[in-house]
C-alpha cells in the first residue's frame, strides 16, 4: 500500500520561457540544472525516494510563441534546506533552447488553514466569554477612574459641557473634543479643560474663551483637523495643539500631553487661509507635525531606497502618498487599487488589515494592473507575492531586506 504524502510546505514558483516548451521539458530542466548546484543531501531524485518532496505539479500556458508555467513542489524539508531548494530553483534560467526566468512567488504553510480556523473559533469563544462573563470586570478600571475624577467635573452652559472645576476662573483654557479627554486631562492635573462634545464649537465655549488664552487640543486624525478648521474660522482660539498622528487625547500619557502642548502653534503664525486647507499640513508649520524620531526614520528609509527603482516625482506619486497618509497611516492597514491608465484617479479593489495582506494578494487574479499601499514595511516576501498578481507599484512606510526587484515593479516609501 502506498503511503499518502502529507507536506508541511508547498513551494510555489512562476516561470517565463522565451519559447514554446512542455511540462516534461520544465521538469527535466529543473532536475538537470539543480543537480549541479545542490549538495548531495538535496539531490531531487533522492528527496523524492525518501519522501522529502512529492511529485512536481506544473501548469503551463502558451501565448505569442512564449510559455508561462506555474510550479508547485510539496515538501517536508526543514526550513533551512527548504530555503536552499527555493533559492536554487530561481537559478533555473534555461528550458531546452529557451531563455527562462524563474521566480519563487510563495512558500505556503499547509497548516495555515487549520491555524486560521483555530484563530477564528478562539475569537468566537473569547467574544462570547466577554459578553457573558467579564463585562463588569472589563469596565472596572474606567469606572474607578471616572469616579475618582467625577467630583472635579462640572457641567457648563446650556449644553451641559463637561469641564474641569477651574475652567471659569483660569486665564488659560484648554478646549478638547469629548468627556473622556477631560477625564484624562484631569488625571494629570489639567483642571482648566472643557469639551465641545461634538464636531462643532458650542456657543458656551465661544463665549468662555473670549478674553482668555485658549488652546484647542485635538486628536491626531481627520476629525481633529475638521474641528480645528471650524474653530479657527468661528472662535478666538489662540493656539492649536495636536495629539501624535493616529492617537486620541484620551489615550495619551502625561509626557505625550506635555510634548503636544509645548509644541502648540499660535494661530497668528498660520500661513494660508484656513478655508482653503485640505489637511493639517496645509495650516501648520512642518515642524508641528514631524518629530525628530520621524525625521531620522525618513532619512533611514531614503538611504535604503538608494538602489531601488522608485516613482518619479509626479501627480500620481503625490496622490498615492496623500492617500496612504490620510486613509491608512497609523491603522496598520493596506489597500489595493487599479493602476490608472491616463489620470491619477485610482479605484480601490480591496482593503484590510496588514496581518491578512499576503493572503489577500495571493487570492487576486486577472490581468488588471494594480497598486499596493500599505501602512507597513516593504520586504522581499511582499514583493514576491505581488509579482504574479500583476502589481506595478508598491508604496509603504519603510523598506528592508529587498534583494531582487522585478523591472516592471516600482517601489517607494512615504515621505
């Protein structure tokens, strides 16, 4: 009885042959060329005999006198030997008389599906647990914190806006977005704070800040920008302070609050008309939004791009950077778009969390040229995943360990 083969991994590769070749030609070329590269312990014939690899699976298509082939090699090899075999496979550069390029597109873990099912079921169990067992316990910390600072919270004006007890007496006022922000500020001793409780500025706040030094302290997201835009056109606010990008005031530490308030900018220093602004960067000096750490990261990324084919400075490049910055940055998400043929209008195909990105890319089919934007680091594994799915551009927030860049693919880093 023949024993069933249960692979741990499957090496997936793609071949581009300049001429017409058949499956047997491809398999023969692989066995022949790897025989002179691999050590005796990785001899393909011996690996098949000892059940370390299974029969190669090859699919081919012929078009315009050329051949495309898709290979799968099931294996139980350990990781180091598997990596050597995969790297050697990319050295196959000729099938018969035809010049050939071989690219390993993925190494699939056959246990991944089982792991995904375990994760999904575990999430369901945890969700039920939280609903049935721990709702009161989960809220314990916030309940204690609120009870601790509740005596210091007062309600002001006809809108009953939450505020610190000294907000009326103080000559300096900090205006925040919501009640949770007031609680956080009170926790660190800022009892001259008042919340607007919405996207518009209430009349009570407008009246309160007259004749006082008022700082608008907003979240580091688009809602914070919109509130800033309105406040600057409808109130007498003196300064703007902003939480770090992607963070909310209610989640900040004391150090982050102090840093943000120390970096506040005077309204008088704004360079352009607020009503024409599109983003935070349009209404504030560059240094207000960039930290020294961010500048160092940018310099490091530029150094890594030295030998990478990037996008030229163009409308499309600026559009992609703007889209990544406004829609993905700080969220650990990715988005896939159709590559525009004439203008810079890009249509989204798919969006999701970075954790599931590679799986989503591998499932993409069709000849549509694509663009990948990601709030994450571009690496060789991601590049290899994108090649078979016909991606033309990848833009991330950093780049590392790129050793091979296909000629048809441009890579860039948000700047």
